[in-house]
């Protein structure tokens, strides 16, 4: 739900929505997986998701499965969930804890938490076999503000270079020290791009989100990132509203050392290609999006609070969680209706309004990534 954009900031040049095939074509969806989701840095959640040595989880990206783990030294690593012997998937569950090694269930090839092959039964008779030649295939991993990111590219763009525009931008929100209070998983019957486009504008907020529009005027605010893969800005809270909650009251202590102006704002950023970051005075919400088909996207949404909020019974974090769960479901429903509409042979690209400029920029980033810009 990013902000209303002043029309002088960026020209939409008579832009129209994307053609039908961008939401329905398996071929284009395959290109998106290959040229976007296996080449860009993807957020896979918070560092404290694997807080102890041996903790792990898997993340599916298309047909790929990635193991993300905490090693013995407390560092983070990621590997393809593929045994080097016969290619068997090693981990069937979505999360767990390794006792100290990683073992394939098929023929018991065993790896250290650093990915080294340390045990391979009955390989002594194989000529010139050297366990050092058969480690798990690594995946690039980076951390930022308490979040974990992976990149499946063979030669990924350095994270510090790719995410440079965001370095230091949110330091006042104390993101590394915030704690997850709740996570809700959603399965949405809509193309992932419709969800990003929806988040990037509040043109729809009046008709779709009456409770949200009451707490923050849909035409308020400004954007401070308008080009490239990261876009967004802020919206202003209505007089008398302290935060976006069911009650309109704050539901926790201030998340960080915020200036006075931020106490009356909510910031929204669409971080291409799979992260949505929403920063409130008293909590932070983030979504990760995982395309599973032309018309199916899995979404994980988490709410972060200051530890003092979670330890104080006078605060009610659910006041904020319930507000956005309601708002999320309104968004998912209207995006599912959009998916049904764009699948019709009657659909043709329509003109974007001046209030949808960030959606236009998102489309441009998709087209550029696919070599169609």
C-alpha cells in the first residue's frame, strides 16, 4: 500500500498495464523464475529463524529447494537440497535441527554443517575418489538488518552493491533487534506481479480498505524511492490515530529512536523481487512472496516488535496483527479477482493513473529483468 505519488516526481508516459500473457503464460513464468528469482537476492526471513547451531529450514524457489542453516561457529550457510551421490533431496521437512551433520536418507552420504562430504559408505574402492571433491553445492547468502537473503546465480551481484540504496536508510527503526511476534502464511490464487502492483499504490485503498483509509488518507504522503528495484515512501496517519491497529491506538513501544515526524507516518517499500517492508512507529511488518505458478503465490507475513513490547502485558501486539491480517485478506481477494479478470479474452491493457506510478516502475523492472525493456 505504498504512497500517493506527486505527479511531478516521475512521468508514467501514458503507461498501460501488462499484457495478458504476463499473468497467464507458463513460458513467461518460466523466464521469470530463470531471470529474476534465480538471479536476484531473495529474502528468506529473519536471522533468528535459525538462532542455534544446527538449526535449519528449507526454501523452495520454483523446483529448487535450498537448505539454510546455522553452522557450528554461528555463521549462516545455504546449500542446494541435493545429495552429491544420486541427487536425492536430503531434507523432506521444512525445518529442524541437525545434530552436527547432514545425512542423505538414501545411501547415508554425510556432510558437515559447512557442506563438506565427511562420510560416503563403500566408496573406498572407487578409483581416485576424494571426498573433498564432493561437497554440497553452496548458495550465496547475505544478511541485512536482521534479515537473511540468498541468491542462486552462479556469479551473483555482490549484495553490498545490489542493496546499496537501502544501506542505512532504516537504521532508526532498530530492525536487527526486533523480534517476530507472529507469522501468518497465505496461499493466494494470483500472479505474484499483481500482488506487487497492488502493494505499490493506494489508489485502491478507499474502495478496498475502508478501515485503512480511515486511519491514513489514501492521498497522503510522499515517495523517496521512485526508480530501480526498490520503491516506496510514507503515508501520514490521520489526526487522532497513533498506528495502524484495530483500535487506532499504539500496540507497543516505539521500535527505535524515531524522530517526531516518524511517529505520524507509516513507510512502505516494495523490494524487488520478493520482499515488502512496512514500517510503523510501534511495529514492522514484512512479506515474502514465492511464485508457485502463473496464478498462485505463497506469501509469508511476519510482524516484528521491540522486545520490551513482547515482555509487557499492558501492550497488545494482536491489535496490529489483526488489523493487517484483515487488510492482507482484502488485498489477496481483490488480487484474485484481478487474476480472474486478466485471464479473460476480453482483457486488454488499461491506462495507469497518476497515482499508480510505482506500479509502473515495478512493471519496468520486470521487463528490464526479462530483457524486454
